[in-house]
């Protein structure tokens, strides 16, 4: 037999919950196709024997069986596992609360996920509303086994004498509305009515443990004078559930949110009339003809969060109308005959449309389509060109043969997929058919090629309005109106969607369509002038430029005014002469100019320059710069615009920041009669008195105002200062730390004080333990800088002395390493790796004025341990991205010829998870595969005997039961590597991996990321401050576990740390190995994030901000 598809199905099967039921029934239906080979991969223990149903023997035989070839992995489990899988991943993931978790959206849109299967149209819409690409999300509904669930099932005997029985089946959690039902039921009936409410609770020992209303329901059962309530919480199998449905008269499910509502469908299959919320998932199979729908209103949460999950937008749900539910309960109770007719109609419809064979057929279609896309399609030959096909399509359309027209336009896209006309025409055809989703997709594709078409924007607005995304429709209509105000219908449609937006809660605020439309609208130029006109104007404006003495003028007369400034903006920077000067003196300069030609020349010099309008750019900045240069700029602005320009400069400057204005001196005859008018972009002159009053009016102190001798006084110069300059001598800092060792604390201490050296403050370093570079770890320049810092003198004056203790509290080692400085501001820099800190630290830390931790993780763990939260501040670490760079020359390693190299740099201690790493690597890869695990280990576990090689050998043989001679390659890097050569080690490898059980920060991760390596780390603890799903591969954890008392660091005993998932790490290792190009993209993203957020300069800015709180600075 030839197997066409090999599938791994991840999820539970023999467990009492709905996910397992769906997995069982869908896989059993799929296994009827002999061309599918399915292996089952469970993730939690079974709860019942497979012998309860003969059909389950087939499933049991597939457990932990791997197909010969894996085409797909289907994952359906809770909690979800957000990681790559073998083959193409199909992720089945319902959701009930409207806006999706942020992490889910990232994962769904990632290359790791091929398709997302959701059980209902409602859930699909929530995915799209939350930003997931609609092309990825497909509805594959749930179903019922009509051999088990049907109206002829013998009823279950229930312990009640009441004649009429309402049934609620589901977890008694707020989302499912049991509180709404009880309120309505207790209002609709009394103990004198012949009625009983049967509540079958689910998940009391699993998903919904300690979340349900079981205790409240039991209390109600004991009350007198209320209608009868029967509460069932034991586990029922499918046949028992079918009997329960058939023993009752009506199912009531007033849910607030459901992803599908399987008990509703099962009850309908058994012929029960159902009363359900008239909103959301169940509307795929419930309607006015087969169900009683409760009116409901939409409500939104106040936080972008569901439990511990951060959501894209505010979650929302339906709030059923209790009064309407009371009415429906009474109606069914009093009109059971009519209600049964509704139930019979529902049973016929469910049996026809929602049996598992129908569902399996839909799933099989998805497999076929995905496999078809995967195959390399042969190029089709068309006798006609795209232009001819387009013409034929237009002719067919005008002849009203729209089906034929659609075929022609589709053929055009098969030849040229980005053809804007074909995409537009198909969009219009689908819009006419009211197929809004397809119309929107084609029209968006059309605009990607030609964003300036008002007709495309208008049509897209109509498609988006049809979908219900009125916000995106508003953008589309507004763009169309801006491009062509007289386009018929656009103004009216724009007004309509604006009105609808005011009336309705905007569910689509984060939708995929909204994101795409915004991005496309931003592609349009803000100005409508033609590019060639701009070029001509620029050429004329530059025609009379040029001064051979410009370098001398800047250096001698302008540059001194920026002394002490670190970040300086040059407005109208031209080719970057001033920025080059700033670079020479070590200041950070950036420039803007409206002329793309000169910007390109400046960028070619490696300068940080961009094309931007001065007003637009400065309007968005607030207190970012120490200095701003306006060199021959202000004369290009009218009076009101010039005031606005200086106002925006004031906002963009920090307190004490400097503005320097150079402009032509109109009092000189040669200027006012000739040179000023040679630049056609000049608007008006600005004499000195006017500039002075403009600066003073906007809060500047004028530091200098006069002519420039170096230009023969044809230029004037005015210098203003925002606020008062502050005396650098006021800020004095003693920084105590391990400046001469290789630890993370030592590296951090050096990084901070070196980065702070450019700021106006006095830092005196006090080395702890090692007093000089006895290990030779530093460069001569680093040693020199540390010696100078040690020689600084500070005194504890009325202007506060600040002492930073950058070391582990002395109580840890029984030594007096930490000294409290009375009268000074005492700040502790500290971190820890587990879920709490040592008890002996708490009192000591609470004496400090402030405690700097590198991550929010430590804010939480320290405060939970008893440290006052208000003292805790997040001060991140950093890295030197020029040292740790993809440009580093790779080390010449013998193993480089062995294939793909996974590198792990770690201390050989239990916390670093070396056992997890070896287990995952050695069980995932085979000896013949071209892969190497390179281990750079230090700090050998002193609690375990033997060498590093011996410990690894014993672990492989004794713990893993493997033959060390028949395993994939492992290489050990012995001996020390100079710190400055570590980037070369990273660049000699292909990926970095460290399944740590806990980190305070995670320096090796950041080093690898700075080098652009795909980096694999644990999804817990301090490293999550800089590692995300977008820039790293994060290993899921299987919860927290107690640190055993035989671990190698007694300080951790009794604490808890993460338990990284070996299985998930295996999947990630395999994915990175087999998808190297995709992995490298994450490495590049990591490098980009490091440059933007995690340099020592960025860290120093945070430190300075904290220090300034304690001084008059």
C-alpha cells in the first residue's frame, strides 16, 4: 500500500475533555482513508482504558508510532504549545474571548505554522480581527458521532421525580454562563413547578479545577423554596452523555463565549430543543429554525488580558439577556410539543451536516490543498500574453460574461501574480458577488503594485465595509477621497462608515486588514509634487552653494558651542560635513534633509541621515537631543513656520540643550542685493534682534548673538540654551564591583562605568576582591581607563554622594564585602535566577535606597520574597555590538568541517540545564547526521567527581542508556578563550542553545544574538527581558519544579526553577537544523533588536536617569 500522507497528531485521546473527544473522532474518521498514515503523540496521561470502546483499539495501536515520512503535524492540545513541529504544522486552536493572545498571533503568523484550523466562523473572525493572515485560518468544524448521539438512545435514569428536566452540560465557569442560567431559572420557577435543572459539570479535575461554581450550586441545593437542582460532577463517556441528553427535555447553554459548543451540537443530534446565546460560535449550526436564541449584548474587558495571557486588544464576550432567557425557559416548559419539533428539525440537520465523516472530508481537503501547494508546479504555457488575456477579460466582462472574465483574469495572475489590473478586476467581480474576503484580498494585492489608484481604494473600502471592518474601510475611503475627491460615492460611503464606527465597539482595531491598509496608505507620498520638479528645484537651490572654508568655520566657530553635548541633530544636514566633525570628536550625530540626493551621499559616508521634513520630524520628538544645528535653514521658512520650527526644536531638546542658528546677514549689501536671492528656496531673512526675541519668547537663554568673522560677516550666529546648564560636579558616584574578573557582574560593572564616562558626572570605581587585572582579561586601554576611574576623588557633601554596590550581598559568603555608606544614597545592583531570593538577603536589601535588577522577572521574584517593591527598578544590562558582531572573523575550529554546529556556552552547573541539552540533542539526532554540539564549559560542578568528559560519558551511558560510541557528534572546547575572541567563537557556529533552568539576565544569549546567531533559550526568567518569539527560539517549560537539595549550588535549595521541555527543545533543534534560512532571519532580527535596545549606551541612559533623581542635576 502506498502511503500518500504521513501525519503526526499531537494531543490527548483517552482523557475526559472535549479536545480529546475531537481528536479521537476526527482521527478515527480520517483513518478510514488507507492513504493516510497517522501516528498519535499524546502529551498527558490517559484517564480511561481504551477497552471501553472497541473502536479505540485502532487509535491505541497508533500511539507513539511515527509515520515513515512526516508530511504534517496536527497539534490540538491545551495549553497550546507555541513551537515548530516536524513537517508542516497545522495548529488546531479554538478561542472564546474575542481578541487573541499576543503570543498566539505571533506564532500563527510565523513560518512555523502552515495553517490554523478553527472550529467555527466566529473563531476564524477573531483570528483575523487580531491580526492573523486570513489565508492561514481555515474552518474545520467539530462534529458528532451519529451512531452514539441520536434521538433513539435509551435515557439515563436520574435521581429526580420531576417531569421536566432542563440540562446544562459544560464547565461551570463564568464563560459558559451558569450564573446567568441559575439567575433565570430561579426567577422563572419555584419549588412547586414540576421542573428540575440538571447541571453536568465538566473539567472539575482538569482544565477548570477550582474555577467552577460547584460549591455554590451545592449550597443552592440545600436551600428550601427553590426549584430542584441536580448536580452531576462525575466523568461520563460519550455513550453516557448521549443517554443523559435523551433523559432531559431541553438543553440550556447561555454562554458568554464559546469556540464551538460541542455539547450544544450533541444535544441537537439527540433531538433536544436547545436554548443558546444568539451570538458567536454556535451560529454556524444554530439558527432561528432549529434553536431558541437568547438575545445578547457585546461587552469588552477593561484590560488587554485574559488571565495570564496578554491579548492584542480588549477581550470581549456576549452578555445574555436574563429576562429573555426567563421567557424562553417558560415557553419551552409550557410548549414542549412545539419545542420537540424544533429539536427534531435540529437532529436531522446535524446528522446531515456535522457527522465526523463530513468533518474528516473537510480536513482531507485541507491536506490535499496544502500538499498541492507544496509541489513544484510546472510552468503553464499560454498562447496569449498577459496584455492579450487582460483585454479578453475586459471584453468578456463588458459582455456580461463575468465567469469567463474571471477565468481570463486568473490566467493573467498565473503568469504575473502581481498584475494590478487583473487583481483589481477580480476584486470588483468578487465584490459584486458579495464575496468580500476574496475581493479585499485581490484589491490589496492590486494596491501593493499600484497604491495610487483611487478606484482600487474605493472598491477596497466597500469590501472592508462588507466584512465589518469599518475602521479599515474608513482608511480606504479616506485615501480614495484624498486621491480623487470627486470619485462617485466615496464621500457618502466615508461618512457612513465613520457613523458606524461611532455606534459600534471596534472589534477589528488590530485586524490583519487594518494593518495591511494602514501600511499601504503609508506608501503614498505626503506631497503630490512630481519627482522631476523636486529634482529641478533642488539642483537650482544647490547651484550657488559651496564654501572652501566650511570645515574651518564649523570647527572654529560652531563646534565649541556643542561642547558637552552627546546627541546632536543637524537639520538640513546636506552631505554631512557637520556630522563628520561630530563623529571625529566622539559625539553622536544624526541628520535630516529633504533632498534624497545629498542624503544618499551622506549615508554613503556611514552617517546616520534620513530624508525628512524638519517640521514633520521634530514634531514627533520630545527631549531627545542635547543640541540642534540649524545651519542656513531658518531662512527657508516663513515667519510663522520659523516660530513653529524653533518651538519644535525646544520640545526636542533636553533641559540645558543648545540650539545653534546660522543664517545670512541681510545687513550686508552683497547679501541683501545678491547672494540671498540666488537660492530660489529662500523665503525671508532673519536679523539678529528678531532671532533673539524668537528664542527668548520660546524659553531659551541667548548665549551668543553676533556676526561670524570667519565668513567676512556675511553670516550671523545665534546660540540659545533651553533652561539652565547644570554643574557636572554635583553628581558624584562611587561604584563598587568586580572590575577585574570574568564574571557577569564584572562584565556588567565595566560596561556601565565605561558607558557613563561620556556623561557629566564623576565616577570613582572601587574594585572588590581582585584589585588589578591579574588574569589578563582586559586590554591595555581598558586597564588604563579603570586606573583613571580609581584615582577619582569624591566626597560626601550636601550634594548627595551615590554609592552603587555592584556585587552579591556579603551575607551570601559570610564576608564583609558590602559596606553601607551612612549619609549617602546606597544603590544595590543585583540579580537572581530562581523564583525567590535567599532569605538572608531581604533585610540587607531593604536597607538600600534603591535596588537595580536587570529584568521585570527579578522585580517580581524579589518583591515576592519580601523586598519592598517601590525600591526595585529595572536597569537592563548591555553589550558592545561592535565587539560582538557578525563581522567577527570565525575561529578555526576542527569541528567546522563536521556540519551544522550548535554552540552552548555555559558554566557546568545544574542550573544551566546541560542534562536537558544532552538529552534533547542525543535523542533527536542520529549518529550519521551532519550536526555537532559544541560545548564551551567552565566552572566544573565541584559536587560531582571526575572530569567534564567523564561526567558526560556517565550521563550518556547511565542516564540515557545510550552507547557513547554511537551518538551524534559532541565536541568540547577546552582551555580559556579571551573575552575579545568570544565573538569569533560564536561566528564559527550556526546556532546557540542553552536550556537554562533560570537566569538573572543571560549574558551568553545576548552575546549570541548580537552576533546574529539563531538563539535558543528557555521561556522563563530574566532572559525574557530581551528574548522574544520574534528574535529567538523560546523553549516551553513544563512548569516549575523544586530545586533538589543535592544540587550543586546550595543557595538554590528549596527554591523553584523552570523545567525546560526536552520534547520542545528537540523540535526546535530539528527545526533550526532543517530550516536554516528561516532561523537566520531570527538571528538578523535579534541583531537588530540588540542595536536598537540593548547596548551599553542604552543601559547607561537608564542608569543616568535613575542617578539624577538623587542630585540637583
